[in-house]
């Protein structure tokens, strides 16, 4: 983690404050709520065909093995079907709800409320990621909703856009590939771009289209833009790496691969490789391994009594922003390698669960 | 679907097929019971994997889970019996969810009623275009699918949390005497439309059109009116599905129901309703819905490795239909 | 020229997709000067290539009165097989050009399975393909494993991204498929019987035609086309991906039906479908050009599909015309 | 060379719980035309389908040219030179005429799976010429008229001749039922010509045709073979007697009272025209009048009927009901105005096979069988049963599926559809007797007269002039879309000959 975000400098300060507060709140030990062997770890995510989700799963499994609970690790895939994600959670709770921990990558923010309500109702424990309905917070009476690990998509958008603008030398036209428009990250990341553009009048947004996170959809759109704007396109902004790579192939078809800066988000291996090759400029990683494991770690700590019950935690421990990493040519090589368990073991320790918190997300 | 030339036999009533002794296996009773058998077998198989699957709790979850699919499948059944298909239902449900979530705080119950009316009107509109402009329902509703979800996105390009008056619909997410209210609502609609199909002129006309539209026309039935009504009904069902969605998630979302289109259609056909039209019933659809719901959730609960999940699902769909399809009423399998 | 061909041309003239295509082209050309350029024409052809290959197969299926909802699953499986069969970052295989026929063969096998399920188990193709599509998806997920395999076969990639005489190679390949499809349709027993089976299956049976055989072959043919399309798309994007066919199913069916093949079977031609594909491609491409408001893109597409259908069908409206 | 070309021995076939065929034995000698007559449901079609391999017998065997054979598929029979022409419409709309004629046996028209169009057309043209047809083999089938289709189907049956060196055996199931007199003549001509080189089994309800072309005649009833006779020894009356077992008379007992010409006009059309169908047609139909419209295929009389029922809009001209001008937007309007229509294509337009007899009857006037909320099933049932009785419809019950009834009874149901609920003002009958046996014909003709007596205005188009003359009060003859002659049966007693002349 060599390159921290400037934005988050200030946040780091608040982090220290938060940790101190947490330390204050931590008694030596609370009593265990479950037999350790009874604890069931559930990772609920969209699918495992995208590298990002593969790594989410790997992270969760890594933690389970580390905690000696690998046999109790359950993977739930909803195939992009929000209703199914809710149903899957509710059905598995037919047995042993009180000792079940959910680490949830919400398919869409609509699933949040039903899932946390289910947790409250059944006594299961849940940690959620990414986005949050307006007016919904763990510390507002949801005692079984341990925490929400938010990602500041706007900051992500800003960070990656800064990289793009820098690579373009602060002037020229860009095109933007948006994600699924009804998702919060898509909008926040784009908002981040807008913010950066406002600061750099030299850079103009020629066109924007949604490509639904999808590489295949991005390809023809990029082609059309190349036909329409030709060499007026000096940079390509994509709301995720998959679309960025689709655009990259379109550039390759036009013999422009590596000649026009391309940025994406997620930090999937392919993108990192492309950055290493110099065909992509930058991507931002929220570290899927960490996201896939931290919720399970928190739950385990609560259930084993190594951490106090969540309702005693401080607000900014219940809902905080996750530190993200900008990956560029400088650190691509480092991130290309698959991390080992010990890279995370320290961050799974029950007294160090907020090592990547950068301040409250409410 | 499509046009039928004068030289062609009416669908599902093929004299060669019958005279040629190709009417297929299975008496009415057998094909009627087959879906039930499949359902039982499926449940037993899954509960063998995870015994808790038969617990009152799981069944209640299952019922709640299937209620949305049920509502969609009810509307779809009517349209399919008519000989058409409605691909726009899920998108329409999503649109309704957005409208309800947006208007609920100001209008309360009015928002729900209004949204339902809009959904029904949209459905009617599609039926009218299909019947009057003589465009296959497949195409009309395909276009509708794009239109309505596009409009939903335009109205609210992300999730809309219900900012107030949730109690107006909240009861749909609760359950009385262990039965989810949403499911009860579904059953109520089912009973309502089953009665309409079996006892009302509308129902008789729907079947007549599904079996032999040409004869219906030449008998002076105002086919376009019946079609418009039927699609209005499916629109209404989509609307209700949308409302239940809002109750379930206490928010509206322009794509929330989209993933339920194919499952709901599968439910109708697995129930044994013929896609060629004219044959089928809502009772069959109810079983079909249960089967689909069990497959959707059960396969996952049974703890099968993720990659094998879709394989199992696909195989089950084919097997289920192979057993339940009423070959007698489908002269020719297309 | 054969009567069949003449009939097809007649059909094309009346079915109106050409009108829709022309209207769209002119409209976009007026709306944006950059649209009607050679460069953009190339791009339209390039992006029409894969859908066209799919549409050729789908036309045969729909014409015989069936439907194929398995395209997306099939493409997923074939895409993975292709990516793993040619030089890639996961396996040791390096079949090179053989990858294309291999992928096609896998598709054909799936199609074969569909055909057998439809004819032997008498399961409506609607459900049979729905199920097999899901199976294909699962197979793809198995093969995909941790991470989509990347295609490292440089000649293949260069071919997929390159052009010959200024025409994108993929477009040429698609054109070849179209011509092949047209030949099969107009000049082979298989093609003619797909009209017969769709037109009146019962008559075909009592006339002593081995209906089941021809049905199976048509499904296999469609599967083969899907496999080929998947391989082309994978070579173009440089990886095998589970979601490589996302959204292709409804798109293809729409193109075929807009192209004048009735869903009840017995009519239509691959030429019509080709026009349908071009119309939809021009539409999508044009949307990007005029920078249509993203939210409304889907809506506008839906509306245009509807209008095209109305235009195509209006003149044949007749009080006794049965449309389901 | 054996004395018997094709022999059926003790064939039996059951469908569900009905015996379609019971221990039937018949033989066809080389180069002879065998007639097969019997009422609807007597089992003629089933027998032919068995011989052609469309279905397999439960009991009994088929002996072809001395050797017993078992048809596994239709193809086997066809390859052995057995060609069949089905009663049902059996052409594929989407393909060319040539393909239809040579369907499934293109011979040299297809080499290695590749179609050679020129060759194919040449091969097909041969058969078209044999039937004196001028249409091109490349023509699209859906562009043909109904009777042209019938002839093409006949040509297809002939075409098996090309498949075998043996003398072919043709099974013709009512080849003439849908044809006008010219078409009938062509078919009979061909059948006669065939006698020199082929054997033919010829099924028809028109006994005079049978007597004209057949050498021997088998009479069937209730799935059994009642009698075998040499054609020469028979008269139409004798044959009818054999068929129904007792004396009957075809000519309808006519009420002496002609509709008095004072009776008001119920349906009138003035200068009705429809592009290249018919032009300047003016008619006045009085209450209680039966108006027969005679015309060869393409004369436009069928199209006229469809217009009167609101199926096709006229290009110009006016239509009046009881003196008030009406514009029919669709059949529903026509029905609302009290017009009824019995279409020619019973199977695809007349009845819904999968629905019960009662449901079929009440389809047009369901509103009259509804209580405040739902359909009044009991009333529906009662009314249906009343009409089943009145029209002598042979059905186990009112709830039987209509497709389980014989053609004649189906036709009665199609007719009853317009009589239940309320009496129609005008009834349009398009070939109501097509393919019906003697008894059914008589019943329907009688019903028509009764309705006329009750003041219903009736327009009827029929295949044979005899039937028209038997039932009509006035006959309007159409030629090439125009009215070429009008007769009042009572006054000017037109002869068959006179009408035929004004037709062609």
C-alpha cells in the first residue's frame, strides 16, 4: 500500500480517533454467543465468473481456513437476481440462525433493508458492503447488522479521473462508459468524474453511454465513438475495468491500443496486467479479498465474544468508508501477485477490525 | 403466434395428429396430476439434502418467495391460454414498483391504486396494439419490455426507498397464521381469475380464441376486445407484483423484477399450460409456480456447488416439462 | 432464378424491414454528419457480424415453428471451449484456427441435444432450450473457474480485429455464413423442408417426411451457428466469458421476426433476417451517434421496434388475419 | 402378374373406445376404379389411411401384388406406388406448387440433397398438364384458389406414379368435394384416363360421379363393408338404399307456398364491388326467401358471401338491412345485426374441435346464456340438448368434444350456432353440404326450408346445382364477378343446362 489517496489524508486522522474510541469501547472479553464449531460463515454475492467476485470468494474462504471454519463456509450466488439473494438468505436461516454470519455484496441496494430486517428478525448476523439506501443505518436499532463497509464511490471516481486527466496532460476530449445506471456506484463514480472535469476546463466530455458493466457492450459503443470523434478522443473513462478492457479492444482494432489513456475501476487481474503493459493507465481497487473476508471476521469476533456486541460499538465503527488503492504502472507489479493469508491475518484480528476504515460513511 | 393461413388446421386441434394416432401419451387425469407428482418428488429430493427444507419456516419463506412469481404467472397464464405471450410483465412490475415507491408518501393508498390502474392501462394498450395493428404479441410486448423499463429508468434511475406511509403496503410483507399475506393475495387473484376463466363469458372467449381464433372471429366475438381485456389483466397482475416487490424491499427499483420474467413463464409451462394456447388453467399454474420456486431456492439450499446450480436447474426444467406437458392437447410439439 | 428465390424477394419487398432500415439510416445520417461515413459503415458491419451469424441459425429454427432461447447459454459454453482450445493463459492447448470448428462443434452438440429432447421427449422447444441454455451457462461456469481465460493466439486475434480490402474480417465471415444459410435454405432439401415442417408439420408427416430428423438437424445447425458466433466474439474480445452472449437472445429473435419470419413458422428467409439485424445494429450505433439520452435508449429502441413491426405488417392487415 | 393389385384382409382399427373399422376386406384389381361409398363416419377415410400407411391396423393385413406388406412409414407405401389424396386440406402454404406436388419424393429434382429447381419444375409441370392446369409450378401455393389447391393435391397423389415401375394405386378421398363442375369434370376425366395404367380407389358422396367412373363399388357403414357391386348394375337410388339400408328421398318436401313477393326485403345490396373479386352486384333478399348463388370457382360468389358477413369490406356499394343502410366493420357487427354465416371450411372456420358441442353452439350468442354474473351452464345445456334433438345431431352428449363428431354432425353444430339464442335475420351458407352424406344433406336442407318458413332470409352457395335447385326459391348466377342471370324457380323453372350455360 505505497500510494495513499490525498483525499484520505484527512480521513486517516479521523481513523486514529475512531480506533481510540473503539479501544475505549472494547472490554477485555464479552461472553461467547456460540460454540466456535457452530459458527456458519455465509458469503452472499452475485456470481463467480467475474474476477472481482472470484476474489471476494477467495478472501472469504481464506478467512474461513485461517479461522479453522472452512467446513462451515457457505457461498450463495444470486446470478444478479435481487429477489433470489433475499430468498437464499431467508431459506438458509431455517437452521442455526443465531450462529450464522452473512457477508453481503448486495446485488442492488434494494436488498439491503429486507436482508438486515431478516437478520434482526431471525437473530442472524450480517455485514454489508458498498452501497446503502438513504436513511438506513446499522446503528439505528439494527442490533444484528454488525456493520456496513461502504466504498466511497465518488472518491473512487475522483481518484481514477485524476489519473486520467494527468495522463492526458490536462487537455483534450474524453468519452465515458457508464455502469448500470440504476446502481449507486455507477452514478457516484460518474459524479466523481464530473467533479474532476469541473476542476479541469481543458478536458471536455465528448460523450457518455451506459455499457452496463459489460465488456461486450462497451466494444461497439467505443467503435462508434471512434468513428464519430476520431482523434478528438484523447482519453477513455470507464466505470469498471471490464468495460475499460472492452474499450481497449476496440482501440486495438483501430490500432490505438496503448496510445490513448484508459482508466477503469475494480483492479481486476486483467486490468492490472494491461496497466503493466502500458495499455491502461490506472484502476482503483477496493481489494475484493478484504471485502470478502472482513465481514466474516467481524461476525466471528462477535460470536466468539472476542469483540463486544455491535450495539456497543461507535457509530463510525458500524458504518465506515473502506480505504481503496489506486493502481498505476508504479505499483501494478505488486498488485498482480495474489496475496497470501498473512497479508490479511493482522487485519482479521478482533482488535484490529477497522484497520482500513477511513472515517464515517454517514 | 404469427399468422395462420386458411389451409392450416387450428393450433392444438390437428385432425391429422389425432387421426394419425399421434395424440401422444397420458390421459387428462394423468397429465393433471403429473405436476403435483413432480413437485412432491422435488421437495422430497431436496429435503433429503437438507432436512430443514420441510420445516414450517422454510415453507413460509418459499411461499413468500413464490408470491411475486405467482402474480406474474397468473397474468401470463391468461395471455398464454389466449395463444399469445407477454414479455413485458416483469418490466411493467419494475415500473410499477418505482411509481408506488415515489408516490406512496404523498398519496398513500391512492398511489397503490393509481399505479395499479396505470399498469392495467399499459397492459390494455399493448393488447389493443397487438389485436388492432395485428402485430404478434411477442413483438408488441418485447417492445413494451424496452419501453417500460426505459421509462422506469427515466423516472428514477436508481432505487427509491419508501420515504413514508410504508404501512399502507407493509402488511404484504407480514404473514398471518404462518402464511405470508403476499401469497394469500396471490391465491386470491388466482381464485378470482380462475372463476373468470371458468364461469364468465370472458373466460369462454379466451379459450375459444386460444383454440381457434378464426372460428371465434367468425362467430362474431369481438376478439380485439377480449385480447385487450386479457392483456389488461396481465398488466394488473404485473402491477400487483410490483407492489408486493415494494412491500418486500420497502423500496422501488427500475430493474427489480426483470429477472423474474423467464421463471414466471417457465412456471406457466411447467404447470402444463400449452404454449400453443387454448389449453391450461390457473390451478396448473399454481403447481408450476411452486415447482419453479422450489427449483430456484431449493437447488441452492441443497448445497450444490455454484457451477452445477444452473446445470441442475436446466435439467430439472426439461425433466419437469417432459413429465407435465399435456401432449394430448398439443397436437404438434413446436 | 428459382421460384423459391423469387418468392423470397417478393417476401422481402412486402415485409418492410428494408423500409425500416432505410428510414433509420436516413434519419441518423440527417441527425449526425459523422454517421454516413465509410468508417462508420465498417463499424456497423463489424458489430452486425456476430448477431447476423446468430440470426441465420435462428431463422431456420423459427421457420420450422420452434424457438431457441438457449443462445446465451450456448455462446457461454462455446466461448469458454474456444478460449481454452486455442492458445490461452490457462491450458496447454494451441489448436489455432481449429478452435473455430471445435467451438462450432460444441454448439452443434448442444443443438443436437435440444433437437432430441424436442422430438423424443416431446418437450416444447421453448422449454427445452430454456433448460439447455441454463445447462450451457453452468458448463461455462465450470470451465471458467477462477478467471476468464484470455485468448493469446495472435493470428486469430489479428484476424478478428482486422480488415480485408477495408471490410472487417468478421463481417466477411458473417457474410459467408449468410450466403451459406441462403444456399441451404433455397437449394437444399434441408432448407426447403424447414418451410414444410413449419408450414404444416402434420402434412409433412403423412407425406412420409422424416420430420423429427430434419428438426434435429435444424436445431444442430442453429447450435453450430451459435458456437461459431461465440468463437468470433471471443476472438474479438480476446477472452472466453460466461456472459459473452448476454442480451443476444431477444435481440436475435427480434431481428429475425422484424425480418419477416413469422413466429408460427413456415415463412421467412435469412435475407430478411439479415436486414433485420442491420436495422437493429444501425439503431444501436445511431443511438450512440446522436448521444440519445442514456435513460431513454431502451425506451426508444422499444418504440422503434414497435413502429417497424407496424409498418411491416400494416398493409397485410385483414379482418381474418390471425396473429398470436 | 396377379389378378389383385391391392387386397385388404380383415382390417380393424379402434380409436379410443370407438371402432373406426371392423374386419374390412376389399380388393383392388389392376387397372380398375373401385368406388367406396358410405355415410360420414362409415370408416372410408380410416380405411384409406390404413392402406396408405398413415396409420397401422390393429388386426388384419394388407397384401400388395400378392405379397403381404406392413407399412412402417407412409414412405414405404408411397415407394410401393400407393398414392393418397387426403380429404383435409394438405398443401404447404409457404412453398412452391412444384415442391408440394413432389413433396417427399422429389426424385431427380433433388440430387445429393441439393434442389435442382429447373428439373423440379419440369417434373411437376407434367402432372399439372395431366390435369389441364395452367398455373406455373413455381407459383407460391398460398396464392392458389381453394379448388386449385384441391387439384394440386390430386396432382401430388398422381405423382407417385413416377416412383415405381409397378402400376400405381391411387387412393382418392373425396377429390371432388371442393370442386365446381369444371374441376369435377377434369378430375373424373383424369381418373378415367388412369384406368389404362393404374388402379384407383375413389371416395365420393356424389353417387352419380361414382357410378360414372367406377367399375366396382364397395358400400361401407359403421366401419363395416356392407356390400360389393358391379357399377353397371346400379342406379343412384339403389346405391343410396344400400348405404342407409332403407328407402329415402333426396328431394326436399317443398312447401307449396312460395315466399309471397309482398314479403319485405330483409337484405339488399346495391352496386357492391370489390377489387378483382366481384363488381356491381345488386341483390334483394326477402324474408323467408332462399337465394341460391351459383358460380364456378373464381366467379366471386364465395367472396360476395364473405362481404355480406363483414369479413371483407367492399370497395364500393351499399348494403341495407330491412331498409336501413349498414356498414359492417367486422363479423361481430354482422352478428349484432342478426346475420349468421356457416363457412365452407368447417374444420378451421366452422367449429372448435376441442370445445364441447354445447359450447360451440352458444359461442355466437353467449350473452344470452349469462345470468347476472356467470354463464348459466344449465340453460346452456338444456338449449343445446333441444337443438341436438331438433337437428338430429348424433352425439353421445352435449358435452362431447365437437371433433369427436362426424363431418355431417359437425356441420349441424356449425349451423345450430346461429339458431340458438335468437333466430337470425339473414343466414349465409357457404357450401353447407360439402362432404356430407345423404342423410346429413337431407336434414340440413330440411332445416334450411324450415328456417325460410319462419321468415329467415337465406343465401346459399352450394357445390352441385341439383342441391341449389332443390332448396332455392331464386337462383342468382355469377360469372367472373358479375351477376350473369337470375331465375325464380317458381316462375321460370330454369333447367340445369340453362344455369350451367350462364355460369361458363
